C-alpha cells in the first residue's frame, strides 16, 4: 500500500480523540472567511511534512510556523484549489506534483478564518523556492514526530484578561504552536493509529 493510500484511508477514519475546532478564544463577529492550507507529506521511507516560517514583518501570524496556505479566493473552485494555488505562490510547489488524498478537520482561527487542511503527497527533495516577501524559510519535519502524542504539549498563557490554552510542538530550534499545532494534533488523531 502506498503512502497516499495509507493517508487516504486514515483520513476517512473517525478521530481517535476530540477534534479541536479552533483557537481557544471567542470571535466576536462569529463570521469566518474560508481558507485552506496544504499539508504536503513527502513520499520517502520516513515521510516528512513541509512547513514554512513566516516573515517577521507580516501583519498576521508574523514570525510563526505554518503550512503554506491562505484565504479561498473567488476564483478558486474549492479549498483544494486554494491550498494548491497558495502553495505554488508561497513556496513554488507546482500543483501537478501534489497527489491530493483528502482533507482533515476544519479549524477556526481568531483572525477570522475557517481553515481546511488539504493533505497531499509530494515527491521528496523538491527544489522549493520561498516567496521572500512572505516566507522566511521552508523546512521539513518528520511525520512520525508530528504525530507522536508525547510531542503535543498543552500550554496556557494570560491573554486579554483570561487564560488562553493552546498546543505547542518543539522540533529542533523551531516552535510550532497555535493554529498550526492545533491542526497537527487533529491530523494526528486521525493518522496516528494508522501510520504509527
């Protein structure tokens, strides 16, 4: 069974734990714009996941680690097309190189987006080229590391007069937290039992 087949089957399963529906704070307006990210899994004996480090000067999520992605534009047919378009714009990943296998649980972020993680398999060691105005670095984290429950640290911090809870994943010198970590935890609850 190929990696794509295994991922496809795992995404169809029920989650092995509660789904995290979004960031741990209320959105006053209650309206969310559709967005999508690409969870690009490299097809190698020890698969990895491609992540980006966002530039420090950006207005939203500055300096954070994220999946390539963004809002669903009016010209996009769906979340899948938006995720593929954004990945090509942000890191130079050609859509033709991505075998889309499915989607994971939608995640709402406090900045007003309802994000659909689109999971796809890509060849390893692609020569990716980050868009310098938005992406400071592109790197790969082993999938088994991201799926391991022991690496999903539960954190809390005071924020706007109350305690905010979130997940954090520490890999080498990188801190993956917030929405990206939440989407990874959701993904792990679907994929972990199958890919462990």
